[in-house]
C-alpha cells in the first residue's frame, strides 16, 4: 500500500466518524448561537444528541398506507451522506476512493439524498408531504446547477473536477483564494448551502406552520428511530456542505501526508472551520426573515448568476 | 440591521435565572426520555389564554427550551401532548387520533382549569368533558390561565432538568 492510499483509508474513516459524531453538535451549536442572540439561555450544544438518543429508544411507527419507499428513505439518505462524508476532502486531501471524490459525483450523491426524502414525503400520501416534496424539488432543481457551476469555476484552475485536486491546487497557490472567480464562487456556494440545508431565508427549520414548511413538511410522518435517522442525516448534510465550503476555499490545516500529528491537525482544523461557519450562519439568521416562496427562485437565480460570473472570470481573468 | 445588532448587544441575556427544579413526582414514562421532551400542543377548545402563556413559557424570559423541552410540529415527533381547553365535541376525535399518533412512551399534560375540569364551560352543550375524559392525563397544571412559571415547572417535571 502506498502512502496516499493509507492516508486515504485512515483519513476517510476518521472524517466519517468525526462527521457522524460532530454533526448533531453542529446543530446544537447553531441553535445555541441563535438562542444567545435572542437573549435566551439555550438548551446546550449536546441537546440534539439527547434528542437522538431518546428517539432511537422510542417505538417505531409505520403510518397506514406507506410503502417500502417510506421505510428505506431515512437509511438511504444517511448512507449516501456517509459515503460523501468518507470520500470528500474534509480531514485529509487523499480520498479512500480517489475516482469518486469528484465534483459531479459528490453533488449528485447529495441530490440523491434529497430526492429519497422527497419520495418518502410523497409516499405518505398526505397533503403536506406532497407539498413539501414539490417545494423541495423546485428548490433542488434551481440549486443543483449553481452548485455544479460554482465548484466548476474552481476546477478550471486545478484542471480537474476532482475535489482533492482542487484542494491541492489551492494549497499550492494560496493567492488564488482571493481571485475574483473564487470569491464569486464562494458567494454562490453560500446561497446554495443556505437553500440545501433548509436555513433562513429559504426555509425556517423552527417553524410550526405546515404551510410555510419545506423540509419539515416531508418528514412530518416519521417517528422514533426513523425520525432520528432523518435528523442525523440532515445534520450530517449541513456538516458536509459547510465542510466542502470550508475546504474548497480555505483548505489550510488539511492532512496531506500520513502521520498521527497531520491527521490530528486535520481533524482540529476541520472542526474549527465548520464550527465557525455554522456559528456565522446561525448569527446571520437572526437578522433575516424568511422570503416568500415565490421570491426564492429570484434569490437562487441571483446565486446562479454569481456562479456563472465565477466561471467566466476564471477563464477570462486567469 | 445595525439597530438590531445594537439592541442585541444592549439587552444581552433576557432569560431570568433558572428557579429551583420542581420536586413533584415524575411520571414513569418521563424517566425513559433522558432530558429531552418534544411537545405537541393541541388546542381542544381553549379561549387562547393558555396559548399565550405557553408562548410566554417558551419566550426569552422563561425560556422553556433550556430545560430540554421543545415544541414540535407533528404528533409523530412528540413525546408529550400539551392539551388546553375543555374538549369540545368537534375536537374529541381529533384529540384521540393525535394521541394515537404519538409513539410510545407518551404523556399528556392538561394545561389550565378548562383542560382539568372544564372550568366555566362545565356542562355546556358543546363540551364533551375534561381532557381526562378522552385521553389519559399524566400531569395537570392548574390556573386560568396558568402562569408561565407553572407551565415551565410542569415541563421540568417531564425533562427532569
């Protein structure tokens, strides 16, 4: 085994463990930041783990009229996100499956997870499940091209759509982070993440009004262990998206050579970067209201324009 | 936006210091939840007085969320139902179905005098009866409406924090 393969295997395993264990803490941190800014005390960053532990012990319920799609969706979503968590460059730039750590594969895998939950929402046959699924698919259709084009703008410089190659090229040429293409792509990707992880102003994760829901409306029928998987999967998606944003634009600290110290630094750098980004996102949410659903396409069209400008800039200004 | 930021800085922490944890006996089901209780609120025919107090219990001053309680949007996500108001004829079946939708272990908290014994609406023609006539009640919060402190104390009995 070569050095890079070992690093890929160990690092891939490590970052999957870090993301599964840390994603609920990220959600807890974001809720805590919000609570503090609203003048509340907050439940503490370990509360999402308490919720998950309790839900895993509760009675599973299969609503009448649901099929295998409903039961398979939470497992599929968590499994797909786990694959992305293991292969994309988070703790280490080397990947256990170098061919799969590709821009198109990763974006498509994350979209497949969303589609699984949307299908489950339709499968319940309830009005709100179908409504949530249709809204989520609309947003997904508008967001996917932006995600692809924005990361593609970065791959122009690296000459490869492999995420590890993009990270390596940024490490080799740090000044590229402040290039117009990178800044435009970062702005576009932030909007993509806000839309895909269901945060304000696109979706309100704390809403109780079914008519304003997007992500929540699809999972209203889940209970017990299935709900725990959905919540864990959603938290992992947030961590994965924020991790991608962090490492594509600020990759420093990522482990490039095998060694306990390098991996340790990689883990700490990853946790700090995602934590800071999550806290910043939660703090920004306090100042925002949800936009009307029919204005969301305008917002996402704006982010697509930024991504398109990023690609143009990466060719013209390179 | 700058004005909101200044306000946040000036006000700081609004939440009052946590009072002593309540000493009432916890229902058996609450022991299994481990400090996390998700709550679905059901208005079975209330005048909205109790709703305002529940809203205050989760507001910044009393901050019920700091004890591990959280309001959720679906009975399937919930561990406990908070029921307010005397149960009207039209809400009898929906309340029963909502209770059936909650995964076990499940609990019911009757908030307010109407939910406990129909209050001023006792023996009115549109009322089926108190909450305990429709679903088993684990915990009661008296008052018309109950103070937010009393609601928070009931929630803390469930979460044990």
